[in-house]
């Protein structure tokens, strides 16, 4: 990190030192003992502009306080797993958003601090392996949910992912990618790598075999719904990650003394306002999807498909 970078970090730190106590408290859950690395992430997300990074961080801290994000790991766990196999129409948007935020918070407040302690250095980012097994064009009908989750990550968890590795891509992926790619921020596009097959050989260059998700371990293994040869299925709720998360949330909930009856259901966090051109984007996507279907003899599979941007 150069001298210029260190100076702008000091400037941003001086501004954050002036915030009120509720924001200082939630900021501790954000930086987890690594404020320099955290400030650098927000600065990087705003091209190292102190004023813009300051506004971004303040907006994020206020969002955390208003939406009670610090307590989200003390509520009832909600899981939404998978990518290509996900069924995003089986619950309300709020349940999927809550699940996504819970995973983000568990990563930042438990997994990464634990890894930092184990290896004796700050580990504040991760890589993501996205399994596209079972991907269908109908997934794009949930553009509202995709946009909300992407916006929450961009505004409140910036620069937490080094690379997105996409594996097990079906033939339909190229059409979906052409639609989604223009909606991504430029810095996010540069982090996406589409790997051949299950991605095993490429991923083994950056991780050991034991760390590979089950759907990356064997070429031609078929559906990633099931583990093979005893490999642990990371989609299963019996997987140690989901079990540890569930136990952690139950422990956090037991530590809280409710001042009112416990509310069952999802945290209704404040969702980002849709962009002004959202409706036009939805219409464009719908039009392009139907053109793709007509040109590839699969128009029947698109009947009734509507982009949900309400």
C-alpha cells in the first residue's frame, strides 16, 4: 500500500472517528478489528475518492442501524441455497434477502476473523464458486431479487469477493450472461471467470482438494444435487457449514433478552430503491429472452415468462 493510499485512509478514518455512537458500534461489526482494510475496501469501491467513500460508508452504517443488521444473526435462520437449482419464487423477496445478509454477516463476523486468527494475518475477502447446474432462462424472471441482492452487496459489502468462479455452465448460460452482464458494475465484471466443466483443474491452482465444493470434484458427475463417492454435499442442510450457522444463530438468539414477544419470520430490511430505468431494463430483458427463444426453437419454454420488477 503506497504513501498516497495510506494518506487517504487516514483522512477517511478521521471522518469516521467523528460519527455518533450507534454508527461507531455497528462499524465494529463491519471492520472486526481490521479498520484499515475495511476503509481501503470502501475507498477502492469509490476510486479512492475520500468524500464519495465517506458517504458510501455512512450510508451503509445508517442502513445497518435502521435495519438492525447487527441483530440479524440472532433471529431465525432462513436458507436460500444454490444458483442454477434455486427456486426464487418459493418465498418472498425479504426471506431471500435476509438469508443473503445472514451469510454475509456470518462470513464477516465469524468465518473471516477465525481465518485471520488461524493464519496470523488479516483475511478480509473471499472467492465464490457459483454452480450453474440446472440453470434455466426462467431464473431471469427474478431480476428484482437479483438487482436488490447485487445492490446490497455493492453498497454495504464492497470488495469482499476477489473472484467469482462460474462452473457447470449449461448451454443456456451464454444467453443468460449476455442479459445479466450489462447490468453489472465494471469492476464486478472483471472479477468473473467462467471455467470449463466443473472447474476442478483451475480451482486446484488456488485451493487444496479438500476445499473443493462437491460439485467441482468430478467431471461429468451429473446433477450437483447429490454428493458422490462420499463427498459432502454442501447444499444439504446437514452440511457442517449450515449446521454451524444454525447453532451460532440459536446461541446469539439465546443471549438476547427480548423486550417484546419474539417476532417470527424475516427481518424486513430496508431494500434499495429501484433505479429509474428499472422498468425499461426489465422490458429489454424480456424482449431479448423471447428473441433468443424464437431463434433457437425453444420459444415454448418461454411461454408465460415475465420479468418480475414490481
